[in-house]
C-alpha cells in the first residue's frame, strides 16, 4: 500500500467532476482506450472472439498510440475491458455476448413473474431486493467489468441462484395449496 500512488478524494463533488472528465483524467481516458480495443477485437473475430478471459493478454496490439495514457501498458497485458459487455464481445464474440444477455433477460423475466405471482411477503421483498441488486449490476456492467473478481461474481451468481431457488420453491407450493 505504501507504493500506491493513486490519489482518491473523499469529496463527492470531485468524484463527479472526475468521472465526467475524459480529456485529462487518465483513468477515464484509459477506460475509453480499453473500450476501443475491445470493439476492435470484436470486429476482428465477431463470431468466436479471442477466447474466455483472453482480453487482458490480447488487447495490446489493438491500442492506438493517440489513445494511450500514462497508465496504459505497451504490452497490453494488464486489466480488463472496463465493460462487461464489450469485454464479452472481445472474448466470446456475438454468440457469447447474446447468450449472456439472454441469461440476464431470463433472470429478469423469472424474477418479475415470481414477484407478481407470490403471495408471500418475505419472498416478494427478497425477490425485489435481489432484482434491484442485479439490475444495478446490469447497468454498472456498461462501465466496468467485475465478474472476473470472486467477491462480485459470488454476489452476482448468488443473486441469480436465489431467484431460481425461490421460483422453484414457489412453484412447488402452488400445487399443494390448490389440493387443500
């Protein structure tokens, strides 16, 4: 930690100004550099991508010199695409990205149906909170790529698993209620 030279402010306004500054803020400019690389990689291999988890090893040659920042690596061997969706396009191609998006939509459909179908208040509240957490991550995925980190991935897949479990549990209870 003592070698960390990154500067972070506790001032909320300075964070807002920094996040909108793409011309001189290295972090934001690097994010755009990574997005451009991911899109170029996708254009080169649109159907299959470069393979799961390969973006961080392959994006280097796709960088333009004018897009590089102080924190860019010449080898292009560190970090991710800073977008769940663009990174997936580069790694897995259009079919992989569409499969992931289909999963996200399916989870939303199952969750909303469960929320509307259940009479159990605890289940309804739990599904609502799980869905809000997932929807937040779905939007956040446009600007960042955290599913390769176990702490975030466990929450993401755990939320999906809990929605599926609650849906299965709810479907098993409905026939029992109609028999009584």
